[in-house]
C-alpha cells in the first residue's frame, strides 16, 4: 500500500468584531476548515486539515484577504502518514 500524508493545522485569526459572523460563516464553508472557538473581540481559532501542505496553504491564502480579517497567524502544523484507504478519525 502507498503511504499518503494528512495535514492538520491551526490559526489564530483576528477580524473586525462587527464582521466576525460573516468571516466565521465563510471559513466554515471552506473544505477542511472550521472555526471551533471564537471570542467577542474578533479573535478566532481556525482548524484546517487536508491531504497535503498545499491544501493548508490554499485555505490560509483564502482566509487572509477576507473582508474584515485583520491578521492570520499559523499556530500549529502537523502531518502524519496514512496507508492508502485509511480514514482519518
């Protein structure tokens, strides 16, 4: 079997509080992206996952220019191998 990579990353995203709901909705609609935690002052924790580093970077590149986003900071990135056909939990 061929081994494939699986990447998981997290970001802290600061956005304008008045645009936070729209930013969260947009991020949650992106494949492999989720906002599990956010604060009232516009601070979001974003989790990203995908089959390779380019999928992670592509989502970061989609998030950074969103209307209302002030900054994005990569906090964590890990990747692991998986056997072909094995699903991520």
